[in-house]
């Protein structure tokens, strides 16, 4: 048994030596950890906001203004998520020799620490992997993306919190000594896992700064070449993101076409009508009758959950005017039904915070012309500050709830 352990120990040491780099050290790992921790916290908070907007609990304060709020939070979510990929890889590289340390478990606390890190690493890799692939609308796995992504986010923040809690003595010691001091080569003896700065490295400080600059540049490049899908100012740099601003029918991208939704025929049928219902009351509107109602213009972005977003000019009938035609109070929630029959997009709920808003329209026009079939002809909902997935296209019925 002892011989086996010694042998394994030697193997691991050899592997460690083969992949050794003078740049690795506690300082590098700490700095990358801070960057990555900040990125994950931003991802978690913006992701949670997106989640809550899609199934708001009773206590939730819904914010139709500023109209660009969700566009910003989800754009930041996807950009930060993509930017965290180089950070995560660099962080894993910086601690890689730790995986080879022998014996693998030294105490209960050490076992707990390793388990929490294993969980953190595995869930982070899966989370950013499926997140990235999702923004390309590719779902090559048999599980529902949203549910898995959501629960993995909780696994990440919980294991991150545990990881920080276990490291608290190290962090506290670092701050007690002062950051400048502990940046110096730490005393030998590897008191808490991370190797100290290797002795004899020429100038680890300078090398570390160069490496950190390279990681920062990789992160910046990942963000810069994708964030143009959400932020107009960066559109010219958009090399990798799947959506391009100003493209598609009426210069606006389409997530799912009428043909894909199976509504190409029903949406173009001459007999199309909109039905608005409230308790026993019901009103039916032809397209001509809708056009005869007061028309209003709203400049609102489509802000897709997948991160792309773009401003557009919408024109149509205010939802609250439509609710008034059946005598519904202005403060009503409404359920919006699409011609699309099945799946997540067939209907959406419009809470009162949006339905009473001046900017919320049943839009008939986009950028100065009747809606393109793929943008929801004959009529779609457009409300401020909401995820694109809730801006139901090809509306056939509005049901006032309550
Ligand atoms: C490359 C990295 C990432 C990308 C591209 C990405 C992308 C996305 C996308 C597209 C959504 C919208 C899902 C939908 O509503 O259909 C989303 C939601 C979310 N993301 Fe991420 N994400 C990434 C990383 C992360 C990380 C690191 C966390 C947390 C630590 C996180 C937490 C969340 C949460 C909580 C949601 C809400 C899910 C829900 O609505 O149920 N994401 N993300
Ligand atoms: N009925 C229906 N409404 C829908 C969709 C859909 O597939 N079916 N896609 C949603 C999504 S995910 C987004 S981002 C917006 C996109 O609107 P656009 O295609 O006009 O750009 O429409 C939303 N409304
Ligand atoms: Mo979307």
C-alpha cells in the first residue's frame, strides 16, 4: 500500500513537473478568480432577472421603463457569459497541477473543498457550454435548456459560496497582511493548497502581468466580436454572433418564421379576426376595424432572450384601448393567444403593468409598413422592457383575466 502511494506520488509529481510553468501561483489564481467570480455574479443576477420576468412572482415589481432595461441586462448576460469562457479556461490552467496532488484527500475539510470545486468546475463548464450553443439556436441535447441552465446557475453560486467560505481563512490572512505583502513570494510549505510563487523565476510579477493582459485581451475580443448583436454601437465588430442588426425582413432579424411556426396560411387568411374577451363580453375586430381605431407609435426594441436585440418603430392600437372596448378595467392582466397552436410561444401573459402602459401596442406596422408575415402579420404584441419571447406574434385572441 505504501509502495503504491509512493509510486503514484512520483507519477503525479512527474506530471506536475512536465506541465509546470513559472507563471502559476497563488497571486495569478486569486486575480483570475476575482474576475471570474465577478463575471458569474453578473451572469447570475441578470439571468435571474430574465427568469423572473418570464414567470413573475406576485411580489415582483415589473419595470416597463426604461424600455431598454431588459435589452441591457440580457445583452450584458450573454456578453459576460461569453467573456467568462477565456477567464474560466485561464483559471483552470492556473490551478491544473492541483488536480495531480497526492494524496487526493487529506481531511474531511479537504474532501469537502475538493468536492465543492469539482462541482463548481463541472457545472461552470456545462453552463457556459450550453449557454453559448443556445445563442446559436442549436439544441443538440435531450434536456430542456432553460431548466438545466437555471438550476446549474444555482449549483454554481452555491458551490462558489462554499468555495469562498472554505477559503475565507486564506482570504482573511491575505487582507490582514495587506495585498502588497502577500503578493510577494509566500513562505514555503504550501500551507493552504496553492503553491507559492516558484523560487528563481526571473520576474514572476512582470510575466504574470503579461499573462493577465493576454487573458484580458482574449476576454475583450470574445465580447467585442459578439456583443454587436445586442449593442448597435458595436454592430460593426460583430464577427461571431448569429444575429446581425439591420438584417431580415423590414431590416429586423426574425427568430422564428411563420412557416416554422406553422401559421403561414392562417395568418394570411382573409377572414382573420381578433377577438377580445372579458368575462361574458366579447368584441371581434377585422383588420379594417383595428386600423380605424386610434393608432399610436412606439419605438421599442425586440430583446431576445438569446441576447440579440434591436430597436424598431411599431405602430398600432394600444392594448389598453382594446381592453376598454370590452369594459375591462385598465389594471387588468391579459392572456394573449397566437394563431400558433402548440409550444411555448402559443400564448403569453401580459401583466397589468404592461397592458396599461401607453407604449404597449397590438402592433400592425413595423418601420412604416404593414408587419411582414415573419414579424407577426396581421398583429403582434409589443410591450416595453420585456423579453422578446413574450412579444407574441400572429395574435388571434386577447383574453382579459379576472
Ligand atoms: C457563455 C455563457 C452563457 C450564455 C451564452 C448564457 C446564455 C443564456 C441565455 C440565452 C439565457 C436565456 C434562456 C431563456 O430564457 O430561454 C440565459 C438565461 C439564464 N442564465 Fe445564462 N448564459 C451563460 C452563462 C451563465 C452563467 C455563468 C450563469 C450563472 C452563474 C447563468 C445564469 C442564467 C440564469 C439564471 C438564466 C435564467 C434562466 C431562466 O429563465 O430560467 N448563465 N442564459
Ligand atoms: N407566436 C410566436 N410569437 C413569437 C415567437 C414565435 O416563435 N411564435 N418568437 C418570439 C421570440 S423568441 C422573439 S425574440 C420575438 C422576435 O420577433 P421578430 O421575429 O419579429 O424579430 O418574437 C417572439 N414572438
Ligand atoms: Mo427570442
